[in-house]
C-alpha cells in the first residue's frame, strides 16, 4: 500500500540533510514547496490579530513542505530519520509530520 508522507518543516536549514537521508533509506522522490504558517499571517499581516503576536514569538515565518509518495514500509524509517535530524517532534517549532493512505497513483514514481 502506498502512503503520502507530508512534512511541514519549520527548520528549512535541515532540508538538504533530510533529503540526503531519504535517499539513503530508499525514498528517492519528493516535492518541496515554500509555505507560510498561519501564525505568521495572523500576527504580521492581519492587524485585528496583532495581539496574538506574543503567541508566535520566535516562530519561523517561512517553512518548507515536503510531499512524498512512499511504500508503507518506508513510513517508520522516514519518521525515525526525521527525529534523528530534528530531535523530538513533540517539541514546538520542529514541524509536523503526517501520513495519509493513497487510494490510487498515476504517473512516474521513482521509488516503485
């Protein structure tokens, strides 16, 4: 079964290390997009929410979001790799990782 691995990376300086690690564990394809968190939008760009700035103090404004279609058996190695590089993912400011089932995939998948 195929899975969609999504990582919102709050430490974009770790992107290259993550992608190199993915290759080492057999994940050879991913799409990376620039992203902006809700906290940045609310605290910087919407004046009515200016009072919320203290909640997001120190948060990075811009993130990288990584999408990868992977085999189910690659999920645990990928998450372990992320924890090795980023530390405890339960700590605030590291990012978020989630996995979704994929019902159907069409197109080139380098891993399959």
